[in-house]
């Protein structure tokens, strides 16, 4: 008897799911006589557009968070923190003018200058404390 009621409940759940997902389409047919299907395009935002540029494979010093520097030896955490704290920069060479950089830190930055890019700061990427701790832990 328990097995019968279990099967009955499972059948009711499946049937209810099928009926509820078909209901809006059926209601549209009943009300207007025709069903119109609209073409939908997903909206794009500035961050999606930025990911199609060199930002997706280089460190944008005006928009990148500290954690992104981890994949480059010698930049994380000290140099990364100094770059993030002193951003935004007008051009990449301005990074070398950060007050308090040691000669070793300047040479590490010069060695990695090819992994940096620069673009205007985007509020979606630099607001709050996300540049220091974006909450993404691996």
C-alpha cells in the first residue's frame, strides 16, 4: 500500500510539473488564438564588453583586484596591494612612480610590464572593497 501511494505521489508530481509548464503557452493560445514567439537577446553590460578585450587576459591596473596578481610571481601580495591602493593611473609607466616602491619592486614591475593593461576605472569593478577582497576563494 505504501508503495502504491509513493508511485501515485511521484506520478502526481511529474504530471503537475508538466501541466504547470505548459499552462502559460496554452493560456496564450486560448486568449488570442495565436501564439507569438519573441526573439530574445541577452542584454550585455560594460563588463561583458570589457571581457572581449585584452582585459580578459591581462591585468588592467585600474580595474583588477589584488587576487588577480597571484598568478604572476613576485607581484602578490605586496606589489599588488600598492598598485591597487594607488590606482587609477593615466599610463602604465605611472606605476613606477608609486611612493615607497623599493628597487626590487620596481624591477619586478618592469619585468611584468607586458602583463599589464590600462583602461578607465569602471565603477562596477572598483567600488567598495572588492578590489582588496572579492570573495572568490579557490
